[in-house]
């Protein structure tokens, strides 16, 4: 794809009201999401199985020499993993809040908003703790216990699995 063509597409979309845009051809694929810090442009490339560690995401585009070869444009760093609980801590009195669905964890309602909760905050029964996005739907996760947030076990924009612990709350 010629950079001028991409600029024309982006200029046309900057004036339009949209939240998501996708364009797929035999040579490239473009997905844009407004309101989320994510832009994805990819040319076809072989997938190689790697080690069990997180693999960085590489955004690629066709090079001027050939439409089939690709070069890295930018590289996203994997989110740092949450530190495991210290072995001397007594977590038996803490109530875990588990992810009710598979999705992406968000600590706030938008990228520029304050997080719903922080470690040390007092929460009430039914209070919104976070959002888990699943299939473009934002699902508010509410507290099932009143108490004090002692640990936040996931990072913002991190994928979560069904049943994964998100928080530890000390009942009050």
C-alpha cells in the first residue's frame, strides 16, 4: 500500500463518525478503532510458533521493493505481568473477584478517565470495579462483597480468562 493511499483513507475517516473501520485486500489488512489506543496494519506473513513467553506484536506493511516482502514498522511491548503474591502473605481472609467472561480488562471507563478502584479503596456491594470487554461489548464487573481492595492482579488492557482472579478484597 502506498503511504499516500493510507493518508487519503485516514483523512477521509478523520471527518467521519465511526468507532471501527476495517479494510482487507489480498495484499494487506487495516483495522482502526477510535477511542482505543490501537492501530493495526498487517501484510500477510507466516506464523511461527514460539516459546511459552509473551511474543511482541509486530505491525508490518509491504516494502517499496516488493509487495510480498514485509518490514517491521513498529513493535508493541507486552504488558508487564502482575507480580505474584509474596509467599509470607496470608490471603486466606481475602475474597477473590473473578472474571465472569473471557475478554480484555479495563480499569477505567475510558483511556483518559480515572480508574474505578485502586489498592486501599473501600468498595460497596454492587460497586463497579472494572470493565471486561468481550466481543465489542463493555461489561461492568461489580463487587459481590463490601470491603477494602488489597490487590489488583491484572494490568489495564490485559486479556483475561473466564474464572481468572482480578482483585483480592478484604471483607469489612
